[in-house]
């Protein structure tokens, strides 16, 4: 399941974060990071997925 979330985090970072933690603070931070730059959104999404197993 983590592989699927990581693939989603690469394609659509907020979706990967949403599947891991829901509509919490990390989701909104990831939306902001993705809007500011796609790469920071991906990095944050992968970090959240790995940290909150």
C-alpha cells in the first residue's frame, strides 16, 4: 500500500498525503508547497508517507 501512496505522491502530492493522514494540517501544508513548487510538494508528501506509517 505504501508503494501506491508513494506513486500517487509523485504524480499528485496532495492525494498521497490525503490517503495517509486525511484533511489535517499536513494536507494543507502540502497543497501550499505544491502550489509554490511541484518538487517541494513531492518531497513533503514522501516525508509524510514514510513518517506516518
